[in-house]
C-alpha cells in the first residue's frame, strides 16, 4: 500500500513539474537551462532514437535538442564538445535574411516587394524587375548554371562576380537555388544601412540573443565582402539560439528582435515542392528557409547547409533540433586562397577533389596554405541524407502522445 502511494505521489510530482516547465516561456541566459526530457513530457526513448538516427552518420559532430527554451539533450562525437565550432555553409542564408526583416522593421528598407535596383544601381538594366522577395524566395530569374554559382566561393572578389550575373528567366516563375541571390543581400544591406552585414548580424541579432563576440566567426572574402550565402562558424548550442528566436516569432525575452509579421511570413509555404536532390521527401521554401513538414501535427522549417548542417524548428511545438557535421576551424575570418586565387574554377566538385589530392600528396596543406571554411571528408554527410525522412518523423514524434 505504501509502495502504491509512493508511486502515485511521484507520478503527481512529475506531472506538476512538467506542468511548470510547459507553461514557462524560457530563454537561455549565458548558458542553457538543462532539463530532463521526461520533465517536459517527452519520452527519453524518442530523444535517443532521434540522436541514434543522426549518429548513424559518422560525419555527425554534434546534435542539440531544445524544448520550450530548455536544453533537453545533446550528444557529440569523440573529440568534440558543446564548445566545438561547426561551420554553417548555407544555414547562414537564413541568418542574413533575418537582417532584411529587421531593416524593414527599422524603416531602412520599405518592403520585400521593393525592387533591388532601388538599392543597387547596377541592377538598373534588364534586372530592374527583380524584387527583394524574388531574391529571398530563390525566384529571381538570374542566370543559373549547374554549379548554382558555388564556384563564386573560390573568387577573391565575390561581389564583382555577383554584379556580372545577368537575367535568364522571368522573376517569380521558377524556384532555383542560386547562391548569387544570397550574396546580393549583403550589398542591399550595405546600401540601406551603411553597415556591412556581418556587423549588423552581430549587433542586431547575436548581441540580442546572447551569442558572445568571441564565440563565432563570420567570414569575408579576400576583397572584404561579407559572404552572406555561407560561412558562419559557431557551436551547435549557439546555432540553436537562432532557431529559438524564430520559434518565438522573433521575440527574445521582452524584446521583439524581428517583427512577428516577418517571421510568420517566413514560416509560410511559397514553394510546395523543390528539387529532389538527395531525398524523395517533399520540401518547400520561403524567404531563405526550407519547409520539411507542414501539417496539423507539426510545422517543421529548417535552415540548411551543404554537407548536412541543419537547424530544424518545430514552430508549433517550440522544439529546435540542431545538427552539425565534423569541422576543423581555421584561424582568421578572411578568405585567403594564396596562389590558388589566380586560377579560374568552374567545376566545384572536381576542384574540391583536386585540392584534397594536392593536400594528400603534400603539395599544399589545407590547414596552413589557405584560410577558408573547409569541410574535410570526415564531415560529409551520407547516412543522414538517407535517414532524412525518418529524422523529420522522429522530430515530429517527440510531440506525439
């Protein structure tokens, strides 16, 4: 009888604690508050399954799971920990897109439907019909090669490359994942605010959500242009702060960092389907965010980066799941290709393999002779892509009874 009573009291206590955490709108301070998953009504076995699926891929460096603003789980590969940097690759697109929303809030940019030529005079040609919305939705109609302009990454002056890209299609008609679109954001922001995008990101976002100035790297190219289509280095925990900002409709504690209207518009489906590159799962896209699931059960959006970098945001259930792959950071924040900057690179995949071969036989040392974000083969996803559908379902399953 006493045992039954003890179990009943323990059960009621767990329900009480869970209720407290469920009603609380928590934000991390310097550190995340760590709460057991069960205290927030999430079965620990479901967390373990999500993590196990992620670590079936040996490229996984770390995963972090946030519920209601509390850290309910994290796991890291051997040799890495909560302070280890990952590089964002294209997850950065979602970060820099947020600055457009903030500039609209501040009246520096009038509208998403402003023509780009209002801010960039070099668009006063046949590109004059392109709007900022077209840029953010990847429907600009600008020239779109098979490389998606990834070869821009190897240029010393990437903005000069961007300015040379002409029109190919009518804007707003075709989704094409074009890295030039995202690089243009930096130039628009510079003209609208008088400040470079990396400074804006630090002052208007990172400072507001508690990411310290010595806890990230924001990369520029060799001509001092901010690489707004890629290349933010920080920890999985800090990437998760950005996810929480969007889960909370742009609000951080008592401050509206980004307007709720901009976040709500971001978290709406523009393109219901996008190309099936590495998964048969249907994905949408809106304002530089991907849409992995959007139904009555859950709405899961994500920032996404090459080689398998993700910040998943289950907006409806206030869940953030971040996954980064193995990374070996370099000192500095400005690209320096050394003698390689004089080469004209068009086939990106071939060039990466050539660089790795040159590194392997000792012609160059990729950790010393150049300075740039660089993912080695140990950080290239394979199984994570294969498991993508199961991972989305595992995130949704966290909130199922």
